[in-house]
């Protein structure tokens, strides 16, 4: 069975299937901030969605990060590294990409297992 949460015309924020949770791409709460703050608030949104879906960051399977400019890679990673629980790092990819809005510096897509 497929369960879709917060579904709109274009996408669902959460899709659950066979114990796996898929989150749509998440961006920051305030795009006027720098990479550190954008990464922090983006990850706060991920954490809230995982909780809503019956999971948490210890159950992440995969994360794909999209970063506007690789010059921000180290600063983004510092936030990421402090957020991911030790011993629970997911499979991860990070690519430089154009963003949907020019002010966005980072976006993430997450796949997780249910608790």
C-alpha cells in the first residue's frame, strides 16, 4: 500500500511504501540567511517530517544534497556532521546544482525506514 501525506497537485511531502519513507526536497525556512542557517533550518524541517511519518534521523537510509555553490560545501558539512547521530550516517550524495529560486543555497531529499 502507498500512503501519501500532504499531497498537492505537484507532489506529496511524504510518501510511505512498504516501511520506507520518501521525503520531497526540503529547503530552508528563511532564504535570506547564509548557508549555515539555511542548512540548519532545512534539517529541522527534515526532522519534523520524519517524525510525522513515524521515523527519525537515526533511520535515514539515503540523503541527496543539492548545493548551489561548492564553495559552501565545508560550512554545510559542518552543520550536517553535527546533526547526524554518530553511527547512523545514511548513504549520501552531494551535487552542485541550480536552485528553483536564486536565493536558495541548499536542498535535500531523504529516504528513511519506519521505526
